[in-house]
C-alpha cells in the first residue's frame, strides 16, 4: 500500500469524520432490496476458497528477498505468476508492458459468454518495498503478497465457470512507486473504450491486531460509494462470519485510485483502516508478524469471489427487448414484447413486467408466453393525460435464477422511460450549420475551451461521434492541439441565443449529453436558464470520487416552465467550473431543443390490456367516449378474430351497455379459457357501436392472443 499520492482532504473535513463514519456504516449495512438469499451458484464458488493455498502462495512470494519493481526478483516473480495462471483451464494470460525499467502487469482473463465487452476487474499489486532503502529486505507478506495470493486463488476458483461478463484478473507491477502499473492499465482500458462494470482492489488483507474486530473495511472517499454499498451489503449473504464496516479514506493511495481517476467505479476492501499492519514497507512484513491472520485473508478472498461473481453474473438467461418510444397516445395500452433465451439449458418459467407512473407505486404484471418460442407479452395501461412511465422486466428460470432488463447490478435500479405527451417545437439546433447560430462562449477564469465541430474522442472521455449528424459543441474537442480535457482551475460557459417562449406553457429543455466530470464536491457542471441554475452534477455524500462519466450519449429533459413559460427571451447556458485537481472531458452537447409539452390524445375506445391468453382467458376493461351527442344511447362491442389457423369454432360473447349523460361508459369483455383454442398468435379486434342515425362507430382496438 502506497502513501505517495497527495491527500484530497479539505481543511474542515476532520471534524466531520466521526459523523460521516457512522453515517456510512448505517448506509452500507442495508441489504440490497433484490437480494434476499444467496445465489447457490455463487455460494458454491465461495466454498471452494482454501486458506492453505493462500498461505502457501504468501510464503512463496514473501520468500523472495524483495519484489521491488526495480529489482531482478520482481521479474522472477512476474514469470512465476504467469506460470501459475497459465495452468488454469480457460485462462487467457498475457502481460502488459508500460516501462522497460519495470516488470509488466500480469493479466488473466475469462471472456464473458453473452457480454464479453463488459469487464469486471479484480486486481492486486505484486511488488513490495522497504522504505529504509532499495537494498533492504522487502518480503511484503501482507503488503501485498496477501492480495496477490487472493487474486491467484480467485482465478483458480473461477476457472471454468461461465459468466455473462468478462472477468479480468490483474496483478499490477510498480504500485509502490506511484501506482504506475495500474494507472497504465486503467488508461489503456479507457483509450480502448472498455466498459468496466467495477474494479475490486485487494491490497493488504491478512493482518489483524489482537482483539480487533473480525471484519473487512470498505474504504470510502476515493472509491465508488454505490458500488461499495452494493458489495458491502452482499457480504453477509456469502461470508456470514465476516463483519463489514467502513471508513473514510481520501488519500487514494492504492490501485483502485487509478480506476477512479479513469472514470471507472472501483472499491477498496481492506483489512482494517485504523489498525492495519504497522510493519508494511519494512523487513518485518513477514508471515506471523505482519501477515498473521489467514482466516481473515481467506474470508476476504471469499467475499471477493462473491463480489466478482455477482458483478459478472453467472450464466443463465438473456432478455432482448426493443424499448417503447415516446407516444402521443395517452389512452394506451402499450404492448411490451421481449425475447427470453436460456443460456444454460434451464427452462424459463416466468417473466414479470414492473411499471409505474410518475414515480408512483410499482405495478406488477405477469407476462404471457406468445405463440412464438421464447417470446413473452405484456402491456402497460395509458395515463389518460400525460406522464412519465418507468418499466423493467425480470425473468426467472426453473432453478429460481433471475435476469433483468435493463441491465444493472440489481433489478429495477436501471429502468426504461416512456414519455406520454404531445410535443410542440419552440426551438432546436443540431449544430450542423456553418456558423455558430447565435451560440456564444465566455471565459470567467483561465480559459474558454468551448469548441464547435466534429468530436474525435481524444483524451479517452469525449464521444467519438456526434449524437446526430457530424457536429457538436463541447469543452475541448481536441482542436488546435488541445488534449480533450478541460483545464484545471477553469471556469467558462456556452450560452444559447435568445429564444421566444412568450406564448408557450409547459416548456422543457431537451438535449443530448455526453458529460464526464469529477465528483460535484470538486468540479461543477451546471445548466442555467436566464441565470437560474436548473441542474448540477451531483456531489457524493462523502465528498469523494463518485465522478459522472457518460460512456454513451444520454437524452436529457429538464422542466424549465417556471422560468421560461411566457418569457419572450430565454437563454440556456452550460457551465463548467474546475478545481486544481482531477479533470475529465467536460461537456459535449448536441440536438438542443426547447419544446412545449401538452397532454396526449385519448381515442374514443381504449382497452386496459394489449394481450389475452387463449389458454387461461382473461378480461379487458374497455373505456368508451362517444361524446354528449350520444347521451344515454345503447352501445355494444363488435368483435372479430384475425385467424391464424382455421375458423373460430365458438361465437364470441356479446357485450353491451348504456352510455351516460356525457356519452361515456366502461364495459368489460371476458374471454373464457379455451374459447379461442388454436388462435394463439392471432388478433382480437374490437370496436364500439352506439345507436343513432347514423350510428356512432369507434376506432378499432387490437388485442393480441397469447398462448
């Protein structure tokens, strides 16, 4: 473990330490809502971790007189590590050179089956150091033969197990001389555009002071808060004997910091922040003196197996779904179709749709199997006016394994959004014109680096392409020899031309965003409308390294009606203000628009569902609005089936009723089980007819027939 990086502690921070430590502990012991019991597949892997193997490898590594990165022994250790990992089934082992003066990083990779582009990293540094001199003994048993041995054991346990995502096990060189190896690796991944799900750093896991608590510390402050929270909450499920606590450490003095600095979420589980080994970086960092608790090392390794397996996801199912697009139809319903494929031969038994309107309670709907193998059908009712609907899908197989869409670390954390509304344009600019279109950039401090042009992806954080067309506006697009990152201690902004919203109501700002910015505790990306702030990048609760790093274009919608409605001159400005520390790519924006949002349209006849099961039957609630001119008129439903095989053998039940004084009513159509046997895959069509001269006939509603 290294202490060369400058601490980011603010002057006032020490006084908050006891309060923040208590707060983080309370937050991190809360279990993940979607995880009620351990996954037996992950538990089986955890059980394979062996203390004797970890200790034996620590003995081998600490027997070298030194593993200092400038020593010949460090190269010998590299060769030993390559040989150990190359013997594992399915392991793809390589080395990564970054400086001829130092031995390379050693990488062991297990490619993912369904999403090989997504990478889960477990890493540890294998070099050691003695701060008393370069020729002094540096056995480094705890720092960091313990972490290196844990990674070797994790590689052995995971060998041959298929995961959805790629597992990337890395043994870093030259950590003790400034995080050199991990920084080179993280920067290489960023330059390649690699999608890193999470990085787990194992550095010192085998020392426990007498009478100290038997636990693992998740160090926050220079680690990803949400990922730390998820993995800390997961630990008791798989290693119930290992306690979990937290501590705030903002020094960034181990390899996880390289990944945080590259914009990747990383965590640092540690032996004990307040009572870690006092023998590190000395000749006394030996087995028994410093590495003195191999039960702790074993259990932290077990935790790391569970964390890595949880993030990489054991192979079970894959869900494919084309997201719903925004709609002016406020009546609904909105059909949901998804394809669920088993990846391990276990039968998919259940698929469930979760949806809610305007952040209300979640509604749960079991989806129906369609006539096509692997397809499942469901629907979401319309909001009747306008609104924002969120939804996600969860599939379960015969063994109780779950998969969800959209992908996230737990079901429902990521959702798909459907906006129901009528949108009237006020202003739009895709930046494809030859001039600046009235947009102006301004410097407050140090530099105005706003540029319009073709993005190049330079610096590893900017987009390689525009969201549409070819041109964008952004901080430092790399033009004129610039490096693609905003400068330290910089403050500037881009401002729109004046936009006339004098006759508009319900004004929204909409644009495409590719933003990479340091945690809002340090750097500030803001949006202002007529000088009023309407958005800012979030600051973590622990003033740490929860950076906002977009890796794809993000659609943004901000309600600015309280400022813009009725205003003849609306100006939107995008601000970037940086401190003297870490810097990223900043703003890149495209397709900026101001729109007026109104209620959607509701058809005279709407149904509550988009699908019925021919095997199980089911009911449709049907809403009819013929208008006041048909007050108190009799009304009935006309029904027909688009046949897929043969004719309809039974007559469909007739449904009738009476319209109200407003010409409205609700009718219920019930399809008995088996009535349309053989018609799965067909379509039931319904229309309402009200008496009159001539009679009133509604629109046609189509309802799919599932199995």
